[in-house]
């Protein structure tokens, strides 16, 4: 299940770009799930552990991926950590839900992310409530961001 804490959370890693640059493993980049996220969120193709083909930037190193993709990989591969996912756009929401389908993940948000029109299960830590739709999530999130 995805667990979200809205607002200031001192223990959350805030600067995910710097943390990613100093922590990622080459194997994360070529992982099948990562390849799908990179293709979907950044419209880019993984060529190898150190090279991604971006339609906008050309051949890039993993450190030049979008903040959203870097944060998604941190959430996926470092489940014991809490990351601020505010660098993620709404196009990352479905991936956060997929990552947390079979394993618990906790993220920090300082903005309201759109998880879409479908149903989901998200635990809002601030109020200790499980919500199943944006209609249920919004009134809670608004109190804290």
C-alpha cells in the first residue's frame, strides 16, 4: 500500500536528485520496471546502464533523467527510506501506485498529486485514514499542503 505524509516531514529525503546521484545502482537503470517508467514518464529509451536515449536531450547519463523518474526509482529500490515525491508530476502517480501494489511504500508530498479518476488504496498518515478516490483524498490533503 502507498502511505503518504503531507507537509513537512523532517526524516524524508528532500533533495532526491542529489541523493539519486550518490546512491543509485547501475542495475536499477536496466531493470524492466525502470525501463517502463523511463519510457512512460520521460519518453526515453534505456540503451544500457549508463546511457539513455532522450528525444529532447539526446544520449544522456542516468543522472540527467527527470526528477520524477529518479524519485520513482528511489522509492522502488530503497523501500526502507522515505522520499519527498513533490518533484514527481502527475504522470508519476500511477507508477507510485504500481510500486506500492504488493509492498508498502511511504512518501512525503508537499503538493496535491492527481492519482486519477479510478479507485485506489492510499493510507494518509496525517489522519490515519485509507482513501479510495481523489474525492476522498482531496479534503484531507488540502488541510496539510
